[in-house]
């Protein structure tokens, strides 16, 4: 009789006297299909139990330092999910149980910018993965693998908002995102069905408003299998007449190129051929990904780090910016936006001819039937609707 991998693993654990003294989470028994489903995912590193213990101990030591002296590791694990046993050792079994538990729900209401995107006509929800690096428990190998969840990441790594704030301050965020990743990798079909059912449940409560679904408010389409699941879900929802409009940012060139919007979608035949996703390519991707994309006419998201800070009022401390009652930064004078537009035009070579819009101007501009506009978006008080709209070619996000 041919024994399954799981049977062999249990026997191996018995032969070594129970070492490493871990019981597999039987309710979630499954195996990552590295040969087929996830053959394009190459683990950044593989850890046995002792290596994981060392890493978790380093995490705890790091949190014991003053905040200004803490290092930000590539793989962020919240210290509050790490438990020690009665002898003061890291409880690896407890850690496995926590990260492999099925997430209560996959969907979230989105980040602040997305929540501001809700209107009387539509609302936005999202899915998020661990940013940059994610940890999975590989049951077949009985070890832990660190994978890149943002394989195209370039200059965005340092300012990444998903590696700051509540994403790293709240243990429940780490656990939810890590559980989602483990479910996706260990049981793609269960992941797909759970996510689709959640979308339908929320949709039915939407009071006839259109749902806009953002894929990956953190993380990216790190595997073709993951993206294919997304396509399947969205096409099935569309066929069942659910008004769900999906969109995404990506730094993975193959994903963008496969789903690039046509230059003109003004007639019905072209509209029917449009892909299920409105996808923006983030130009802060690493060079190898940038080189694969023809940026001429592409729908892109671009980050501006400089060349504008002098246009906004600062507090007396000279470091932080004044925020107005509308939640936005306050210009020093009434023609601040005009100056900003000209700087964007000069730096990025976009025409300042009425098609370069502020966020507020975009909100008051009907959608065109082809890619037409370029939009400037502040990091405070404004939305990501420009990335949802197929008529917006380039979005310039101001990062402070």
C-alpha cells in the first residue's frame, strides 16, 4: 500500500520520539502544492522549529528595545501572538495553531483612503495579505516557509504604508493576514469559496449600491494561481449579475500586461472584451518588472516624494503639516494647486491642458470612454477612486 505524505509524516514524528513535539492541526490538514498550483512561488527561506524559535525570540527582544532603537525586520510578526510555555520557551505549537486557524473572515472594510471612497452609489471592500513577506506553515515538510508576497516590490518597500501604523501595531491584523495567506496556500479551493461567499453576503446587504472590490490593499498577486482565483470569482459573480467592480494595484508586470486596458473602450464590442479587473501598474516596482511594461499609455500609480512640500502649511514645529477641517493638507496660498499641477507636468511630462486634475476636480468629472485624465491625490483626506476609474491614466500620490 502506498502511504500518503501525511501518514509518512506522522510515522516520522513517532520514530523521533515526538520531536519536535508538534501535533499537526488536523482540522486544517492539507499540503501546499509547490509542483503545480504554486510552482512560481520560490520561498525566500525555510525554517525548522529551532530556526523559528530563534526568530521569534529575536522578535521579542526587539520589542523590548525603546521604539526608536527597534529594527524593522523583513518579516513582521507581532510580539503579542508569541506565547512562552511554563519553562520560558517559545510555544511553537501555540504559534502554529494561531497562524493556521481559518480566518473568521477574509474581507475587510479597507484602509482609511478606501473608506473615504464610499458614496451613496457605491462602497469599497478589500482583501489584504502580509506586506512584502509572509509566513506559512508547510505541513508536508513540517517546517516554516517565508515567501515574498510582493515579488515586484522596489522603492516602495521603505515608505510602504502596510508596514506601518495599525498594520504592525495591532496583533489581530498580523494574525488575520497570515491566516488568509496560509488558507490560500494550503487550500486554494476553500479560500476561493469562502471569499466568494463573503462577497455575496456583503453584497446582499449593500442596499443596491455598487460594490467595488480592491484586491490587495497590502501584498500583491504573488502567484498566477492567486490571480486566477481572483478572475474566477469575479467572472462567476458577473455571470450571476452581481454588480461588483474589481480593481488592483500591482508591481508584477506579467499580471498587468495580461490585463491591460485597451486604448479605447468607447464601443460595446471593445467594452465586452475588457478584462474583469481595472489594474494599475505601480511604477515604484523593481527595475526588472518595470522593464517588462510599455509605460506609454499605461494605467499607472506613481509616488511623489519631493517637489511639493513647500506648497503646504506646516505646524509651528516645522515638521508636520497643517490638516484642514476636510482632512486634507492646506495650501500656503490660493494658487497652490496650479503650481503643483505645473510641477507634476514638468517632472512627469504630462500635459497641463485641463486633463491633469486634482482629486476634487476628478470627482466632479464624468467618466470618459477612453483613458483621458491624470490625477493628483494627496496622502490625507482623499480617495483611491482614480485607480478604480479606467479613464484615469496616471495617478500621482503625494507621500509626506
